[in-house]
C-alpha cells in the first residue's frame, strides 16, 4: 500500500514541471494562436542556465535565486524571439508558425551543445530539501513534496493573475477576439509580447526546477514537448485548469504505467488520450474550435493537370535521371537512390498536407513503420525481397489507419500536435520494446535480393517506384476523390453540406499518404540494410515538412523538387559541418520568413508575372502576411 | 471638423469594396450613414479604425491624419468604434468587458465611469457579474456601447445599433444615443432603418455599392423621395 502511495506522490511531483510548461504553452496559444514548438527548447535553456547559475552561486540564496534568475533570463530571450521572429509570422498559416518555432528548436539543440557540451550535467540538490521522508518504510524525497505543493500554488497565482488583474482581463479578452481588443485601444503588440514572456517564464521555471531531480541534457526539449502536447490535447488548449488536471493525469499514468507495462508504459497514456479525443475532441476543459483559419494549400492559382508539353518535359527529366548509372559511381547512385526514396516520402506528405490541408508533424511514423514492416518480414519470416516490398508498407498502412482515424477528428494545430504525439509513441515503442525491435540497436542485415543488389539496379527500382508514386498521387489530385479531398480542405462545412463524408475522405487520404510513406520506408530499409528507431523520429518528420515547404506547399508537385534539393543539400551539409541542426534550423526559419512560397511556388509566380501583370490585389493576397497597402 | 474622410478606397484581397468615400462630421453632431445590406457601411467604419489592412485615402481626426496609424492608436486618440456583430467577450463578465474598454480621462471628451454607464443602461447595472455570453441581444448591444464609452471617446462610430432589437430596446437605444450627444460625443451611426436614423441624426449620407451618393440634412433627404427610394429599401 505504502508503495502505491509513494508512486502516486512521485507522479504528482513530476506533474509540477509538466504543468508549468503546459500552462505556458496554453497561455501563449490562447492569445497569439501560435503553438510554440520551441517551448521545450525554452524549458531546456531554463534548465541549463539554472544549472550554471546554481553552480556559480553558493548557499540556499544562490540556489533559489539562481532558479528564479534563470527563469527571468530565459523569459527575456523569449521576448527577443517574439519581437524579432514571431511578430513577422502572426498572420502566416499555422503550419509556418509551427515550422518556424521548430527551426528555432533545432538551432537551440546545437547551441546548448556548443555552450554546455554534449554530456549530461547533474545539478545541485536543493538546499533545505536534500533528504527524504520515511513513509512506512518507503522513501519520499522531500524535494518531491516541495514540487507537489508548488503545482497548486502556481495554479493559484495564475488564477489570480488572470481573474484579478487588468492584464489578465485583457489577456482573456484577447484570447477570444484579438481585433476587438485592439479596437478598444489596447496595444496588441505589447500584450502579445508580455503573454509570450509569461509563457516562456513558466517553461524555463519548469526546466530550472527539474535540475535537482534529473540530469540536464540536450534532448530534454523533445521529450517534454511531446508530453506537453499530450497534456494540452487531453486538457484542452488554452485552459490552465485543463493543463493542471491533464498534467496530473499524464504523470500518474506514467508512474503507474511502468508497473503495468514496464516496457511500453507510454501505451497507457495513448489509450487515455484516444478515449478523451473520442468523447471530447477539444479536450477535457477546452472549447470546440472555431473553423480553422487559412490552411496551407489554399491557393489563388487554381490547379490544373500538366499540359502535354509539360508531360514531355517531366518524362525527359525522368529519362535523364535514369541515365545516371551510365556515368556515375556507386556513391552517387546510393545518394540518388536515397533522394528518390525521399521523393516518395515527400510527395506522400504533400498529398496529405497540400491536397488534404492536413499538416502532419509525425509523418515519419508511417515511413518508419514501412521500414520495420520489411525488416520483420525479411528477418523473422525470411521472405524474399519482392514479397517484403509488397507487404512491408502494409504496416505503415495499418498504423495510418489506426492513428489517422483519431487524427482526422481534429484539424489545424490539434491535428499537427496529435500526429506528432502518435509518431513519438511509435518511436518510443520501437525504442523500448527491445525484444522485438532491437531497441536502439535496430534490426540489421536487411539486404536486397541479388537481382536488386547492385547500386545501379537498386537506383532504377527506387527511381521507378518514385515516378509511379508521383504519377499515381498526381492522378488522384485530379480524380473525383481528389476533388472531394480538396473540397474538405477548402471548406469542411460546405463539403458536408453537399453530402460528402468529409472525415472518411480525410481518413482515406491519411491512409493513402501513410501507405505511400511506408513504400518509401520499405525501400529505405533495403537501401541501408538496417532499420533504426530514428527512421520514425521527429527529425525525419520535420525533414519531410521542410521538403514540402521548400518545394512549395501551394503547388501540385513541388514536393518532388523540394525533396531533391533538400536531400542533396542535407547530405552535403552533414558531410561539411557538425552543426547541421543549427544550419538547418536557421534555414527553416529563413524559408518561413522570407521564402514562404517555396521554389516551385516562386517559379510559378515569376512565370505568371511574365505572362501578365496580375492585378495588385492578387499578389497581395498571395503574401502570407497581411501587409498594409 | 471633428472627422474628415477623403478619397477612402478599400480592398478585401482582389476585391475593390470602397470607392473614394468622403464625408465629414462636426463636433457634437450625429451623422447617419445610410445604405442597404452590403453597401459598404461596415467596411467604411472598419477602414476608419484601421481594421481593413488594404486601404488608401486620408482620414483626419481632430486635425491629425490617422490613416496610417495602427488600430489601437487611432482608438486612443478618442475615436471609439462599436462593431455591428457586437463582439462581446462572452467569457468575461459585464464588469470585465467594461474594464477592457477602459482608457484614461481625455481633456476634450466626456468622462464616463461605470456608475454613469449603469445609469445610462440600467439593465447592465443589474447584471454586473453575468458573463457576456448569457445576455440577451439587446443587453449585449448596450454592453458594446458602454464598453466603447469606457474609452472616453470624443467621437463614436456606431455600426447598426438597432439591428435585430425589439422596438422597446430600440427606444432605449434612441434615448441612450441622445444622452451621449447631450454629453458632447460626436456620433456616426450606420443604419438601414431610416425611421431610427431620423430620430437621432442631424445629417445623413447615403452609401451604395461602396460609393457615397448623397449627403445632406435630414430635411434635405426628406425633400428627395427619389433618392430615398432608389438607395434605401423601406
């Protein structure tokens, strides 16, 4: 009995930090409508800065002072980020905001390693809370008790702040109707900045308070952000009470899940999240969302099939690509195969995102599932390559069918967060379930059959599959199913009003995209000869997003170009620098801010401008940011 | 002149909505902007307070050109705006809604306190702690006006205040607007209801398809039944 009480208290203590970070994310989202992906990064910087300060400053005053100063210092960094970056993208589609803050996260990951080094840092114990309290023979760290008290205290302070101060009233008003608040004479800019500062302060405080419990390391940002996304999806975005209740719930599920499913405790959290989403898609304490704002893919230039000349040009490009083995060496062919595989991956996400208007932040899950599918079939069942290639992607298909069913119940940022959380769950399973997946060691020795083993043969296979997939998806865009899907993207309500089952259409699109990604993953497993949890990790999901964005999210087939350019650049970059995340993150931020239409989008715009001087209004509308005049 | 609008053009994306709108409002005057649904009344107001991003033209308020300033600065100059859709903060109580609108005292404009506003709109005084979402349409309309008055404006843009209200509430609205006028607030009121406009206005402009096609006193408008019939549905 005592053991369960202690386990329960441990869960409550973990909930404190989770609540701080989640409430910060919720507050920021409520007012600015930005889901701040970089929130985990601020949490991590908070921990690092607090570590440095508490090491330098001595005594109890130094420790607690260091924690508070760290939170304030990081809040100041947040203010700078808000003023320099976010102010430029408040009117951009949600996807761009998520991507920009993700780019920031990548940059921070490299920066903290540059500043603090790659090793785990173990911080000081909290003065006054060093010991443990004996509870019927079980030890409870007294610091845990401090955290258990702190959570409700912070909740109370936040409640007072929002209910009893003018600032709180303004924030709540702005959460509901920003323009009206401005029309009553309130300077939104500073309101947004102050809200962002408070949110970041909470995240950094959450990080700083973790140092007596956990080591500080440079991957803690992604771990917390996924948990926080789960918390806000369960609790409801924008609700502080919801963040508190859900933080406690998730922490307790983790604490007790370990007892029930020691290897895959995350399953329990997933099941609860799925149950909540079925009953209340907007979370326990959230409100039903208003119809989504502009989604990526909404375009001013209507899409059309390729003309016969353009078809010839595409065919010519394919033929030229097919001649690569005649003059290129093995390394170039391997790179070429990898690029072809990423074309498959990118067009599958593009189909979901641009055609379906559903920006998935966890698309790598289905790519990776395809890869694991092949690995299981080849290694455990010993099936030949051709069978594995045909059956392996079905694992991606099944994953997409299960997760997609839940994901399409939501849209916009909720969809993005949920897909990310699902992908992370799949990753955790692959990582933790060592007996089946090999865990971090992966599954090795997935080699192609002899007829496909030579680099040139494999390249031709990859290229052929990539071409087929691209053509098939493109044909689907201009099929009745494609029309229906684009209709759900442009107006969900009107689509349903004309008798289309929108959720089913979106679910179907999700499954198609997932299966296609699985095909890419299946080929990838054979290309590398092995499968690792990284094949379904977040960074791969983001790679796909960047490829689509780079090519142009509003185009029909920009993803092909995006994948080629990005992958080639990426391979080259990784060979050139250790700071690839820093460069990549900066690159993402740059695309979002100055280059939001992507390569193909830019080319189309230039071509259009040459054809006719388009009316000024049209180009204005095409810009993501509502500029005056 | 309190407010002078000259050559105002507005666009929503590629659509040109307002064409060279021009009108003026004197200190202490109540001016009606009349027009049918979709004529451009709300867009005119939204453009004046800077809520329509794509706009050109000159908007002089108390001798200052406010056409290039952001919304909150325009409003802080004392130019209050009451939107058509009311846009009450439904999660906030009556008192909190008023708090959002509160701005410091202004030398050249009447000063409104909560007590004064509760005297003007007695219904509101009886439900200080009720959330805006649980009020009737008429009560919400009163709350939007009271909320804007908390900013102590010297001029108020009132967008269709009588829309969708019962005759009894409309009467109260007329009284409230006349009280505001007596206190010295200049008012521009957009209306489809000529009868209502006549009860409160000194002068009127008629807007049709984004263009001003008449301007004059109420008496002058009454003398031109042709214009009235052509541009206003009765």
